[in-house]
C-alpha cells in the first residue's frame, strides 16, 4: 500500500525543532538550533521575530552578505535558462566559462617566473576541491607523500581528513591515507622536511581553525623556494581567506609569492555551494589521460552556482569592498577592549578574539546570540571567538555588535 503524500498540515502538532532533532543527522549534542525564516545583508531573522547580526557569515561564506540583490538576480536569470545538463567537462556552459575567465583574471598578476593559474576545475565544496588537488599533485609529480600542517583543517572526507592536524578528529576513522606528514605552520625549520619525495604541501595562508595564526612575511617565500628546489607542488588552501576576506582578493597576494595550485570555496558562491582548484594548463592536463577522466564530478560547476559566484566576484570588485576591509577590522579592534579579552589576531576581517579559556568564552558566545549577535569559536582554538562578518558590514553595525559583546562579557565573573 502506497504511503500518503507528505503534507505540511501533518506536522502542525510537531515543532520544527523536534523534527530537526529527530530526522536530521546531528553533528553534536548541542546544536544552536536557531530557526531562521529569512536572511538579508548581515542579518538573520528568527521565527520569533529575533534579529541577529551574523558576525561569522555562515562560517566565511556570505562575504557579500546574505541574498545580495545582484547574486539573486544572477540566480534568477540562470534559472530561466537551464539547470544541470551533463557531468562536468563535456558541454560548454556559459556560467562555467565566464566564471573561470573571471577567476583567472584575478590571478594574472604579471608574474613571469611562474605560469599563470589559468585552468579551473569546479567542484561542489572546499573539501572536494582539496580532494581533487591531492589527486592532481600525486598524478603530476608521480609521488605519494603529502605534507600539511598541525592544527590545519582542510575538510572532513577521508582524504581531506588525512591532512587534518588534529588527531582528535582522525583517530576514530583510521586507517586514513598513508604518507601524510605534518609540519608547524609558519615555522622556518620545518620547511626542510619538504623533500624530493614530497608530491605537495597543502597549506593555509592564515591558519584558520588554529585561531587565525599569521606567519612571518618571509615564510611563504622560503616555502616557495624549498618547493622549487624539490619539485614539490605548493598548494594554497584559500577556502576561508579567498574572495576578499583578508583585504586582498586572495590572501597570498599579501605575502610576495605565487602558488602552483589554489583551492577556494566558501565565500566564492554568495551562499550557493561551489568550490574550485586552480592550476596551470600543464599541471591540470594530467587528468585527461592515463586514465582518461582522471577526475570527474556530476554536479561540480553547477550552472546556478557558477552564475552566483560570478555575480559575487563582480560585487566584490565593482563595489570596491576590498578598499574598506582594513578600516573595518581596525574598528573591531578598537572597540573590543575588555579585561577578559587577552588578544585579537586578524588578517583583514578574519579575526580571533582570545579569552582565557573555553569556559570563559562559551557563556559569552551563548549570551551574545540571545542578545542578537552570532559568533563562534574555532575547532583547534576553543578559547578564541571567531569574527568573520560579511564584508558589507557597516561601521554602525560593527559598533552595535561590539557593544553587545562587551556588555555580555561583563555579565560573567
């Protein structure tokens, strides 16, 4: 006997919260469980009428704000044309072509020593982009060893998880990929561990989940030199830092070097799921043979996501959002002054506000959310508050958010 079709009236006696906990797979025993009915700009609006300033932008996703009008228009325009047509790489799809061209233009810096990153492989997420970059490095170099950093986070699938710098996240999922080694992010001595056996080092510009740790300016130049000496690919993970988060379109542009492969996601979609890994044609061409279809995806480069991403890229450039990021970051730093705040680390609007410990921080975060300001902590630095707002946040909104954080910090002894 066939089941009756689902009808919304059937859940009137059951709250969405109960259904959320019952039918949706949970990732912790204490989800925020905020029921959001609408999002606009830097704000989220709850079912109960509560208004929240989103200081984490969906964890670095909504760089141009929630539902930016130009992003919405690009989505609507594409909906009128076509959705999924074919697995990645077979059809010429305008949103993919135009987005790839625009991304390459942001990377053509007139660097004559290294080939321009001019080949884009689109994925559905940052984790998938990391997986593709790992395969690319092994195939191109014909080596197996990959190096990542302690306290790094590159995703949760088996390959990306193997790169994680936290044993706590890995131990219950072993065996993972072999020949993965870790070095200390920003440590010059550890650079020598990169050898002629190393296919690639995968590294963040700013060590994000470690609590926004920023290396010495000369570090990446030394890293680049060692990779050149050993024939190792330098893969830069800009999943959190890309698309303007740190004050330049790509964070690596502030450190005087050029990568072999660039990985991006999060902020590039304007709220739509998309990621990419980008290399030069010579490197990327190894996927074409031995075997043919060396890396494939069904939904990677979905036309609606690509249209949204191109609109996002254009908003960042046309509205000159990069020009004001350092000033806005300084306002946060000037206002977030309290005896409980030990330090503020930042690269642009990627910020970590350090407290004594998690026991001090967690009640402040919880109370701030109740007062209408959403913040978070970091996976590998749970005594620091995450601040990564939409780049469009105004000075007035920054002041309101900081006032709330300071006021709730004073409530706890």
